[in-house]
């Protein structure tokens, strides 16, 4: 059951990414047809202020927290399913 839900979540995430990219391609094609250069569609991303290591450490802490949550979830699942 856990693997099925993981696969379902993966499929949903993949579908959302696919549909987003497809919409982005349609916007680029529409801009080209109107004569607008594609690079003018999106404003340039602002550069982050401050050192980048803070961003990387924050992302690492989030990944560790998610991994710990999965570990606790699987531990509880194995405790409940290992009945008599």
C-alpha cells in the first residue's frame, strides 16, 4: 500500500510538471507567431542576496526532516503490520 501511494504521488507530480512544460511551450509558440522574442516572456530572475551556502544548508535540513518523517512513518507501519 505504501509503494502504491508513493507511485501515485510520483505520477501526479510528473503529470503536473508535464502539463506545465506543455503550457510553457504553447506560450513560446504563440509569442513566436506574434513576433515577440521568447526571452522577453519571462522577466529575469533576481539574484539571491547573501551567501549561497545558507540556501544550501536550509535545503539540506529540509531534506533531512522529510527523510526522518518517512523513516518514522515506515517504522510505525512495520510495527503495526508485524502483528501476532
